[in-house]
């Protein structure tokens, strides 16, 4: 499953918005096969806050582990936030270059 975050929004900020985005995604996640990879694509995201990322990505990483792949961009907001989340949570994310 590939999820383009720009379809959620270009400016991803606030804990509440991250929680709501995850809740909206939950119904799609029930359709995943047991070995299916979840690809998160940040292309087109202009602002990405650590609070949004923590509420959205951390629960996904805890649930799906190494099956969650994050495809980063050259955007410094995305890169810096992913780096911060990795430091906070001990490298729980699989981050790949696009």
C-alpha cells in the first residue's frame, strides 16, 4: 500500500491533525495482507511538524515495524522531522530515499 501524504495535506502540523489523519487511515489498514509493506511518500509535503509525525507515524511503526517504509524528499522540514523522530524513538522507522 502506498500513501501519498500530499493527499492528506501539504502542511502537516499539530498533534490533533496527526491523530485525525491516522484515524482516517485505519479503515484502509484493515485491508492489508499480513506481509504487505506500507509506503509513506512525502513528495509534495511542504511543512511537516514533529508533533504531527509523532501522532501519525509512531503508532504505525509500533504496529507494523519494518513493514512501514518512509520515502523522504529533499524538503528540510521532512528530513529534519524524520531525523528527530528517529532520535526520539530509537530508529524505529525504515527511511528510504526516493
